[in-house]
């Protein structure tokens, strides 16, 4: 229930149903989602860890703003970390490569952005499963959590899901050839390919928000 609540609140934030900086009314939101306040608060706690929501003592939860600056700082880290983790992990076993193919096919068939994101994360964690540097893997997992809302915006479009899955296929093909250097290079490219669509979405989102703030209010009628 708490994970479901987190997914729904994340979706509402991405779609602008919960505005940047807005205070979250827990009673109203729990009723709207059809859950009690306990799983909702647990879900909001998960979003606080992702930096999507912020918590202020005695005031409650607030929607954290999306910014291009934060996104670029976060998104530029994984192209550095993931290829190094794969280099340390080495060539995965045949069984692991087969699992990567199965996860990727499920990702291609995903019907919603949250499912596609979950499978994309599962694919990358399977790829790096044998990395001996667990601190490095934990850092990657932390970045995954913090970029989840941005990834939601990316995977709303089916073409972006297919781009990612096609890149996954190329990585696995290189690993089956035992070409670790090429696989690391392709992984770095995969980590970078989603940046431009998300920056474009953030730019349009900021422009729409600015236009909405500048739009004059309609005069109220008396009758």
C-alpha cells in the first residue's frame, strides 16, 4: 500500500496535479487515493528519501521543485559510476545474460511508466550484480532513487522505452562476444541517452509554469 501510494503521488507530481512547493494535505490526499494515512505517510517518507518531497517539522510534507540544475548534476553521475561497476564486475555468466534478456523483453512490453522504470532498474542491477565494490553499487542505487521522478517523465513516451531497451540489447550482445570494453562504452551511452528528452521536458514544464503565473486572473462575476 505504501509503495502504491508513493507511485501515485509521484505520478501526480510529474503531471502537475501536485504543484511545486505546495503543502500536501494528507487527509484529503489519503481520501483521494483510497488509503489510510499510515501507508500514505510511509509512501511520502519514501519520496522524501528520493528528494521528491520534503518534510518540515510541525508543518508537514511539501512538493519539492524540479530543477534542471539538480537533474543535470544527478544524471551526469551514473555515466561515470555504472561503466566502472561493470568493468569491476566483469563478463556476466550465461545465466545472468539470459536473465538480462528476459527482463529487457518484459520492459519492452511494459504498459505504464512505473513498470518500465522498475524493470529498467532491475536490468541495471542484474548487470552489476557481480560488482565486488558494494559501496559503488550502493551509490548507484541512491542515484536511482533520486532520479526516479525524472525517469517517470522520460518513460511516459514509448519511444524512449524502446530506445533504452535497444541499447540494453547492444550491451548484452557485446558481453556475449566477451567484449567488456565495448559493453562499458555502450553502457555509458545508455546512461546519457535519456538526458536530452528529460531536459526538454523540464524546460517546457518551467515555461508552462511561468506562463500560468503571468496569466491574469479572470474577473469574478457577482451573479
